[in-house]
C-alpha cells in the first residue's frame, strides 16, 4: 500500500473539466489524521502505522483506550485504522497525514459501510426473479420458492440466498480516480459514488488493481514470446 487516509463522506456534487464535461464526484473530508502507533519490523515483524481520525471526549472512551492515547501523547481519537504505508519507517508517533497525501489523477480504493436497507426479500436482496403470476401461486409471488431439499439432507444448506438483512456491510469500491484535492479545507473529490451515508467514515488507500495491472504489463514485456503466444 502506497498512501492511505481516513475520511468522512460529505456528499455528492458535480464539477466541470476543461472541456466543459460534467463529472459526478463524491466529496470526502479527508483527515487530518494523527499517527497514534507505529509498528516496526524489528519489534512486530512488519512495518505499519496506526492512524487516528476525529477528536472525541475522553469520557466517551474506556480506560484502556484512553491509556493508549496517553501513551502516544496524542489527543483521543474516535476512529483508528492501521495501514501498511510505504515510508512508514520514517514516520513517527504524533505526525499528521493530510489530504494532500493524494493528488489529482491518483487511483484509489474506498472502503465504507453501505447503507442499511433493513429486512428485504430475495427479489430486492439477491436480484432473484419473482414467481409466475398464475393460478395457484397465491399471494407469494416474490417469495423464495422451493429450496430443492429432499429427504436427504432434509434441511436447507447454509449459504442459500434467502431473505434477510440488506446492507450495513463493508463494501470496497476499487480503482476510483481522484479529481481534485483542496488541502486548505482537507477535501478530496473522487469521481463516482462510494458506499455509505453522508457523514459515514470511509478509508481511502492506493488501489491494488492498478498496481496489479502494471505488474502484469511488466511480466508481459519481459516475456515477449509468451505475450505473443497469448495473442
């Protein structure tokens, strides 16, 4: 992971590029984030930093949580997240990560908690088709229907797509593009929609998809014979 930051979803809007084309963007209040803890390869076996976002009153935290922040010598934070960043060895506890860690044109992955939709049936939750609207179906046209279970196994196997709670789960949207960064007010405009409601916490990090594609291109260029054989 190259770069990362914690932010809060502000909402969606639109901006115009140089040619006058409308670009739908999601505005994110990114940072400032404080380095609360540092992991080193010598002590922990890997290098990483724990970032904290948004101040919170100490009375709203437990004693172990307050002790964690007092040990680091930083103010209490509401959200904590650990990232394996490039150059984390040079970062120290108390350092600040701002929105300008990203720049326009960067490709990022955004992680958030999707909106909760409550209890939903299989048609809405899993995009299942409804039953035929014919005689004998009764008032259950949108029900799941037969499970196909016979005497053996005499039960519904786990993992079947059935009715249940929809949303309120972690969702990652990959390979989004940063359109604009305003470091003065810690705002980042990302092209497209991201999961979660307004005010929801999101985690921005350098995308793994672009890195994977670049590595694939490097392997193809290093093996021209295999690349031509694939074609």
